[in-house]
C-alpha cells in the first residue's frame, strides 16, 4: 500500500534545491537508485531537473529500508537537509549538493517501463509514442513542451500589450473551401447535416473586423485532413491575428516586433529588424522555392542563353518549346557526389516530375560532363564560367518548362545541401516573401485557381487584368519564412462587396455557389467593412525550429503519426452501431 503525503508539502522543485543547511521537501520520479550496502543514493527527477537523495548509517532504519525498496520511476516525496555533496556532478544543476533524507514517502510504485527514461533514447519512435506519457517524462521532450508554453505566453503578452483582444471562434463551423479537406462532424439534431472543424478562423476573424473589434488575436486550433509530413499535423495551433485600418506595412511591422520580442524573451537572441524581403518571383528564380532556406548559397543560375545554340538536343529542344535550362553548383562536392550518388539524385528528380538530370563533375584536370560529346569547342568552358564552377565542384542541370525546372532545382538544392552538411546550425534566417501571384494555372482542370483564399486583395495596379490577363495579377499577400519553413501566411482582405463578387466569378463560382458557401460573409460586406488584413503564425512550426527539433511530433504533447492515427489511445476508432444509428449514419464497406 502506498504512503500518503500527510504532513509533507513540497517546498522546492528538484532542479532548484540550494542553500546548504536548509530544510527542503521535494517530490518526483526515481531516475536511478544506487544501493551500496550502508549507503543509498537516489536521483529524484521532476520537470526542472535532478537532485540526489542520500541515506547512510545515521538515517532512521525504517526510512533506510524504505529507500532500499525504491526502483526506477517510483514516485517519492522526501524531506531532509541540504548538504554539500562529496562526489560532485558538474553535468546537473544541483551537482554540488544533496539532500540528507529525514522523511521519505513512496507515493506510487512503478512497473519496469518498456524503455529507459533517458535523454538520448535509442528506442524506436513507434514504441515511445505508444507509451507517450512515459516518453514525455524525458528531459528533451519536457524542455520542448515547456518552450512551446513560453512561446504561447510571449505571444499573448506581446499582442495584449499592443491592444489586441483575444476572442475565441467556433470549433464547429460550416464547411467552406480553404485548400484542404475538412474534418466533418455529423449533427444528431440535424440528420444528414455536418459541421466542419475549422481549417483556420479566416471567415470569423474577418467578421470580427466587420463587427468593429479592430485588433483580434487567438491561439487558434486548426484542422486539415491532408497527408502528414515532418512539419505537418492534422491538428495544429496558429497565433492568429487580424487588424483593421491598416496596410501591409502595419501588419508586417507588428509581426516583426513579435519575432524580435519572442526570440529575446525565450532564447535571448537578438533578431535584427526590419526583416529582409524578397518577391515571390525573385525567390523562385534564385532558390526554386517560395519558402527558401537562405542559410546557405547554391543559388540557381540561368544557362538558357549560354546553351541555346549548343549541340545538345535536350537543352535546345526544351528552349525551342518555350522552356528553360538552369543549374545549381555544389561547391567542393565532387568527393561526395560520385557517379553512384549522382545516379540516385537522377532517380530523385525523376520522382518529382523531371525527365532527367545532366551534370558536370570536376574531379581531375578535365571535367567529366554527362553530355560533353554533344558540345562544340568552348561550349563546356562557357557553361562552367556561367555556373561559377571550379575544380572540385559538381554542376547539376535541368532542362524543361520553367516552373518544373525551378521547383525541381529548389528541391535538389535542399537535398544536396543536407548531404553535404553545409546548412549552419543555430542560425535563424527570417525572410518575407511578398507579391504572390493571385492565380495559379491548374493543368488538370485547365482553369485559373486562387493561389490564396478567395478573400485576398489584389494589388491595386493589377485590378485591370482580372478579366483579361490573370497571370499578371499579384496579391497583397505575404509569407513569413524561417530557415526554409513557412511560418505564416497573410494578406490584406477584400472589403468591397462588388470586388468580392468579381473575384468569386473569376474563380468560376456561380451565384448559387457563392451564396451557399459564403453568403453570410458577402451579406456582411453590405453593412460596411473597415479595411483589414492579418496573418496566422504557426505556433507548432515556430516551436519546432526554436527547439532545434526534427519533427512537429517533438513539440506536440500527443501527436499523430503518418496515417493520422494516435498510437497511444489507438484513435481513430470504430464506434458502436447504436451511436451511428442516432446520427443516421451507416458505414458501408467497399472493396479496394
């Protein structure tokens, strides 16, 4: 039978014990117990750290015998006197002291855990996620979760101080198209009807601006039914904000103030502002990505003019068909990218839609060029000069349609940089991406789709092209990027009723579809809407980067895995027929 806590009250956390000669009471989990016969030492752990409990010949025998029973992960409370430790441990904060125990309570015994609760666990992630409550006892995860909490606190403090009002928006809403599939919730009261879990609070925060709450903030839970990856979970948190009577500059400056404050408060790092900016077009041309990682170089070079008259048909035919030829140059990479490794990269780019990968690998005095036999005199030298290549470098070249070439080289740039290990650690490179295209061409439907949500305001000078030249329309939209990860997406919103109708029509929506999907918002515009805009900053992604974690799972208490299931609670799960009957739902099995 477990002891109780009667008469004991915790006075200190384990990692904060100090003051030799003082009497303290601590509580926590047994990290390790060492029984040396006439001496027993127990490392007691809580979320702040570890402190050593000491028992010797002068300890009360009942307490000493109780200490001898303690095993890993037992829950204890201990009272005693702080004294100097004989065998000091410089690796922990309390390594110079220990607690000589005068009262010990075993509050809960523990079975041997399925894996050891240590900082650097070699246990496979699947097992750790199954026993997530044990995994969360490990210090690295605890530090991540605590840092995430600090980020949330700083966000609230900063925006409160800048006059924002925190307002909760509904979790069950009407399904509206926002780019991903909705999670649907069946209604018992309205059989056959469904709520949707919000992909973002977008429409509601715009309605709050129309309602006169000119500065809104919310740490909003959002849900998207889409394929998972390292920086994506089906449920996530946004630091969501919206502001009235502002322009793009006001919103970006507010976000920059938050970034500066956050990194100083949480990491004691100074982030210089204003943050650098780059247009979408420039980012794609230089890095092949609208969220470029600028911590390293290897920018894209345009070889089109250099090779347009060369003897290599792959290049010339791509150019003749309106395409382009571009490259990246991996410096001092010839030793890493052997022919075998280049073959692997070729398969990689084929997997993302490219027909092939040409290369020049310069190891010896004469460069090895995969298409050298097709080149005339001086043409290889011209390519090397344009690419900025020297002995020891590798040049990777792709010829295709412009969008395909840029996006493929952007992906290849990241992959090769990781293999070369040239991405600096401990660096935080912020970047604003501005002037996004308003529309993007959908090859499948042969139609122009909105690149952002349909409430985004086009740039004033582009309004004339809405009907005649959609490719010339750019948006008052902006993304905040950190180390190659999109942290935030935002825009100035359309508040003119007639313009909003025109935008819906440009996207091919009928009046009936507009009314069915967005009627309540469109109607709200008729009653006067202040100019407004905002953004949503991904709290989870921000925490992941600030913690130096590899995955959102490392900063999420109870994450989902690749197939959107949670291994610990085994969800999603089937429900009984009675529950389905009440909702008017029948599950029909289909053959795969």
